[in-house]
């Protein structure tokens, strides 16, 4: 089911009134359609959230987790079996639960939540970042659906109180002479991404571009990196970089390439963006 962004405003309002922060997602994607990292540290006004959802584009909805979002923590069970085992062992919780494409999301509020996402048996404890919420659509086409009759989120003291034991995963130690990659390999991958996926192609998926000069060397657009009312994004088609004139935009005062732009829109670091794009482009 496709929903226009504006149709999600009532759902976003319910989350906002519950002390949580909702964010708009691209349709049939887990990727945010706005830059949202600053909302993790400073909760936006409702007018900002409403404006982010007030669009004609088809969207999904995500909900921030962790301390800034009213201590919301989501138990992300990867499979139905993992959820069933936890429920059989603990009796489950009478709390808001969502059926995902593969398993279940169980929403809880913890008095003492973890400060970051942790591994657990059969999935993850989402305590940072965001989760996809109904009525969004998974990239596979599966819809996120409310599974329980209740919309209330139960409160608990900590993870052990709800039968969850985080799994501590130790990072493997680096050997002194384990590096076999050439120093230039990372640079080569970045150059290949830029060659294969031009910035203008990426930006055209998120905003409308139009020429600002007769030669077509420069383009203008409504900036997708912040709540822009006027066309404040500039694009250099020869260098395949862009920037924003607005001082409140994370792209202000920068030369943003396709990797930076992808990172800004998805809320991930550049290093992660490189490998994410490389996998999508079939370069890895």
C-alpha cells in the first residue's frame, strides 16, 4: 500500500505526542529521506517534523530509539522462531508489537536502557538509530503491520527484567602484518563509485534539478539535506559536487560528492557509505 507523505502525519503525531521522534523514509526503503542525526541530540519541534512529512512523495515512517526518544528500545527478532522462543521462555509482553517482513519488533521503554544497539539471541536490541514502523513497506514488498491489539508501550527497568541477555561480541584482534590491501585500493573504489554513479543521477532521485546557467555547468535545486523552502542547493555538473547556501544545512560550506550526499541522506558515515554504495553498484 502506497501512502503519500502527508497521509503519515497523523501517525507521526501519535509518536511525537508519546515522546518519540518519527522520521520520514523513502518508499519501499529503510533509508531516511531527510538528514536526521541532529534530531538524536536535540528533539525537533512538531512543526519541523510535520514539514518533513508534508510531501507529495510516497514515504514510509521510522521512529528514533534510545534515550532521546523517551527511552524507547525495540527488540528486533529476525525470525518468527526467535520471537516464539523468547515468548515461550518469558511469557512475552503486553506491549506494542509489529510484524516485520521476517520477524517481529517488540517495543518497550526501559528505565535503564543501553546506550547503543546490542546483539541478542535471534536478533538485536535497537537502542540507537531508528526502526521502521507501520504502515511502511519493506524493500521486499512486505508491509510492516501492527501485530498486537494494544498500541501502548510497556515500561520495564532493564533488559534482564524482560528476559533479554545481550550477547557480547568481541572484535577480532588485528595481526601486526595482516594488512594485504594496497593503500590505493580504497581510493580506487571511491573513484569507481563516482564514475559509475554520478552525483546528478543520485540527486535527481530526491529533488528536481534545473539549470542555473546557459551552459548547464551549474544546476539549482530545493536542498534534500534540510527542510528547504527555496532552491538553496547548487550543483557543479563538471566536478560532480554540490553544496548548500543555507547556513543551517549540513552541506553548507562543503564540496559534497555522491558518497557524502548518500551519507547525509541516510545518516551514516562516509566509510560505511562507500561500502554500501559499492555493494549496491556491484563493485564488491
